[in-house]
């Protein structure tokens, strides 16, 4: 399905991004691995090779999505290396675990910089190439939190609602130009997202949520996402817990969802 397709994954050094890299490598895709930590990207590259990927199909390209001015140059590096970009998966991101009343404004700024502006900036840098070819697929890892507001995640929910809105609107603009746009809405997936989440002062939360610990296996999550992308689905919900029902409750009975969220708080 993705043989010889160029798939660029940000946030590829761990979690869902790493699992996606391994999954796409099994489909003989040509993969660009991006994140801030080059040693971890090299580890993921070696894992993909262990899974049978050809080393020539893997390109390690460190980047920080908050360095907006550097992103067009990163796009040029990918095009120089592989000649095209068929699928961009905007997967870099941070979560949050703190009450609004305690959270420093700098934490909200960082969440918006990483989870929103970084995704928008890289997408805008890639978009002209796809429009010129009249072909391409843009995806973003949003969240159920991009549909439902929940306690301890005011900044995270704000960011994920923002990217859902941006990519839904972008789809309406570019779909007739041959560009596919997919929003991925994971629920609780077993990754380090909770440990790496920002606390009220910007430090790492450092603990695993009970919900995350009981969530879907990250490799199963990657399978669902790749299948959804292969079918060109505009929205790809992925998860197995009660949080997935929240997507329907919010849509059909919003007052009930508000009450449930309040009880969780």
C-alpha cells in the first residue's frame, strides 16, 4: 500500500511516532524520521532495519517544530534526499497535567507553540510541493481531547481543538486540488505521554496516568492509523476505552458530556 511512498513522521523518536515508523517500514515505505533527539531517531532507524527495512529507505532528519524559520529548509532537505513527499504525519506534541488556576502562562505558550504552530508551520512548508504535484496526504495526530474538554488539560485541549479546526478547514481548501487531509484522534494509548506531560510550572509530570496504563497498545494503535491513512479516511479515531464513546456523547448529548467531565474533575 505504501511501497516506495515517502512518509515523513515528526515525533518519531518514541510512542506513536516510533510505532508508525516501524509499521510503515514493513510496507517498504521510504521514511523520514524527525524529532529533536538524534540518538533516539538513530535507535528507531536501527529498529526499523531489524524489522527488515532497507537502510536506504530511512532518512534521519532531526528538527524542532518550534524553530519555525528552519522548517522550509528541512523540507528542502527531504526533497533533495527522496525527491518527493507523499505523506506528512504531524505527530510531534506535548500534553499537560495541571489545573488552570495553577498553570503558568509560559506552559500554555509552549503547548501552543509545539502542538499548534509547529504543525501549521511544517504543513505550510510542505503544502506548495504537494499542490504543485496535485498529490499528497497531510495528517495530524490530534486527540479525543481535540473534541472533548477534560480536567487537567486546559492547554492541551485548547491546542488539540485548534489543530482539529485548522486541518478540517485546510481539507476544505485543498481536497479538490488532489490533497488528502486526515485528523487522527487517539484516546488513551500506552506511551510516555503522561510522564512527559507539562506540569503547572513547565516541568515534566513524571507519572503514568491510570488511564494511559490501561490504554491501547501502541503497535495496535499504529496498525489502525496506517489502515485509516491507506483508506484515505478524513478522520481516524483510535482507541479501545470509554473515552472513545465520549466522541459520540459530545456530538449527540453535549450536556451529558459536560456533566461527565465535571465528575471526572
